[in-house]
C-alpha cells in the first residue's frame, strides 16, 4: 500500500491548531501550552514565558509562574539533547527515564574522573551529594551560593581536562548540583529576581523515575508525534538526542504509520491520518528557542535555507521569528525603548503585512515596560534591537 502523501502545505496547516498559533486556537492555561508542545525550551529563562504568552488567549506571566512554582504542574529539568526544558509534571518521569537518566550516568562518571584527577577519592562525591540533598531538604529552598556556604565539599575544585590544553580547575558546586538535578534528587525552583533571571533556587526532588527505558521512550515518541507529526526518524532522533535504534524502536512501539513527505518517509500516529483543514490566515511572532521552529531537524518545509544565516546563531539556536500561515517569513526584536522591530525577508502581500503588524502591536501590549534580550543573539535580532 502506497503511503499517504502529507504535503508541506498540510504540515503547515497542522501547526495553526496543534501548536496553538492561530488566534482561535490559543489556550487558557500555561499547562495547556506545554501539553500541546511536549516541552518549552528553558535554556533562556525568558523563552518559557514568551512561548507561553504567544499562545495564551489572555497572556499573563502570572499564569506561568503559578503553574511552575505554586501549583507545581510544570517542572523545569534537563531533558532531550542535555537541554533545559519545562515539562508537564506528569511527563517529567517519562523524560527522566527515557533520556535524562543516561545523561546522569555519563555526567556523574565524568565528575568522578575529574574529582580523582583533583586528588579527591570516590567517597568525596557521595558525601557531598548526600550533604547537599540533606541541606536542600532542611531548608526547603536554597540558592547555589547558600548551599556552597552550608556544604564545605561544594567549595572544593575538580580538575577538568587533565593533561590537555583545556585543563582547568572548576568549582564543584555547579557540577554537583547539575548531576543531582539529572538524578531528580533536587529540582529548580523560583528564580532569584524577576521571571527573566536565569538564577534560581534549588528545592527537594522526588528521585529518578522507575520506568523501563523502552516504555518511557515510546511514550515520549508518542507525545512528539502528536505534537510534531508527521516527522522523520531523523527528526525524532535529533529532537530526543537518542540513538537511531532507540528512535526506530520507539516508533515501532507506538505503531507509527509511514507517510510520504517531501524529504522522504515520515511517521504519524495510527489515528492521525485524517487530512488537516486549512485554517483562516494567521500570523505569529515567536521568541528565540521557541519549540515550534526547534521541533524538527529537517526544516525546509517551513524555513527557507537562505533565511537561516540571519535567524540562527552559529550554535544552531533560533532567534525570534515572524510566521505567516506556517512559514517563517522574517524576524523581530524588542528595541531598547520597548518598541517592536520587524523585518520581513519574504514578499508576503498586504494582508500578511497587516496581520503581522497587528501581532507586533499585541506583543507591544503584552510586554509593556518589560525589556527582554535573548540569551542567544542572532544576526537579525541584534541588528533590529540596535537599530
């Protein structure tokens, strides 16, 4: 049987509702946004809020803060590709078992080696970990600086890259807390300062997830397909950071159905073969590192290759993007005076320009007096911000 063809136009139509980008598809709660997208990037603290605000019917930073820190329905933790994300609380164990647990094993082994190279024995790390977790539990919440004062071992230094040109002594505190975070022993809590701050407090975690790896990988693949399907095996491998065999096994476990895409074979869930209806025309302004442009490895169906140098940095981080009907057509930035600067890199016509300008005005109202500078600057964002 010939696989059903899902065209680029149909894939772009899916984005309108599945990624809550068309005005009529926007969500009421921050939890709904994260559920729809599996996760929100959190390497830049502002991204979580901006990605949510772009998709909320009534944009409100307080909705995100309440979900993260009061209701605890959202959790910030490392996941795919060793990247910091925000996940629904019920998905966190799945991510931990499918992805983060392996990262923990590698990170801890490296830390043990670096500690040995610094003359610290293996018992040192176990002792520092136990003391740190106990101190976090005793306090309920603490900054890294507070923990460093309370736990002497966190003030020790380890030797990274011994015998190489990169050899350097590094403080143990950040490395130990990172490993404990991978293991779920501690979690990131409220920021130190405003919602734009990348510094945060540490709070007690619930430990690592006791879920079979294959089962957890299948569940994460199912959620990715629901949000981002159709996608290729390579897309899933890239997004998760798994081995090819892991991605292939997970697709098989969820009974993924093969479809035909412009770039080759793609996959969807077995109940996701119905054609997507074209929505009303829509425009969106998405922040840097938003999960939509970062959801696939192969991006030609929504992002022309000649736009990449202006919209991505050298490490592959996407900057703020302007969308029209499921395609990236330009970029945007917030200037120092708070105004929104736009640049369209495609001739999209008058209707699109009007819709994009209206969306920029919406962002102007949402941000108000708040000034946001992306952590990862891209050529076009920098030019617009400084212009």
